[in-house]
């Protein structure tokens, strides 16, 4: 009996990035978690403009290259408190830990309330659809980003380009590749991404209909 070919063997003729799209859409490898980097970061990197409260209750804002203490500003404080407070009405959590704060920013709820909320969804049978919906939206964001990067790459593709040297001279460089082949590969990848986006959008709206049917329209995100 012939040995069954693995997915890798069968598809090693597929262009690499096309395979990433296929794997993403059909869930052969969960890229979404890795790409969006949910967990595992010890040191939090702050974005410029981001505001947060440290463990001493001090309010900070990240500026370009430095952070400022904004404790004096009451409106900022109340805004922050809202951002960093669990939105659940029955929340009994008094002091949020680091994981809670991260979760609140991402989901609006602390870990206890989120667990409670998800348990309710499990009981009424909504949970698998809710999970699938979250995953589908993550995949959609991922493939859209991928497609944009392919399009940027295609638009910026040139065989000849100029490089300015340290002493200010302009040097002409020629990239030694089969430019038509690279272009065609990229176009195929863009097409693949578009197909994937259509598939994911269909899945997303089917799941939205299901969530409405289950009386959970509040779970639908834009
Ligand atoms: Zn809570």
C-alpha cells in the first residue's frame, strides 16, 4: 500500500506565502496566535500615546522616547480608569493583576468575569460559535494585512534602483532576478489572499447570523 503523503509533501510545489494563506484559512497551523502575540511578553512595549496605570496607581503616558506621569490630570485619570476597569456590572475584582489589565484592554473584562461570561455561553450552546467568530475575525485581520504587504511589495518592485553612498554619490544598482516571475508570484499570492478574504467574510457573516439566532447580537463586532 502506498504511503499517504503528508500535507507538506503534497504541497511543496505551492508558493510559500500561498501555503501560509491556505494554512491560515483552513487552520492547519494556527498563525493567528503567533502573529498577534497574545501572551508571553514579560516586558510590555508601550506605543507612543499609550496611557496606563502602574502598580502604585500612578498614571503614565508614553511619549516619543520617554514616559510622563499624568497623575495630576483628573480627566485623563477617569478616562484611564474606565479603560482599565472591568466592564462587567457584577465584577467583584478589587485589584487587577497584570494579566487582568491586559485582558480588560483586550476584551473589556477581567479574567474572572470573562470566565463567567464564557461559562454562560457554554451553557446556552453559543460558545463554539463565539470562539469560531473570534478566530475568524483574527484570521481575517491577518490575511488582510498579508495581502496589503504583497501589494506594497508588488508596487515597490523595481529592477533598477539608486543607492546614495556615504559620501553622497549616487550609485545605480541592478537587482539580478527574473522580475516577471517575482511579479507573477506576488500577483498569485494577492489573488490567493483575496480568495481567502472572501471565504473568511462569508464565514464571518454566517457566524453573525448564528449569533443573532442564539440571541447574542451583542457579541458581533464591526
Ligand atoms: Zn470583572
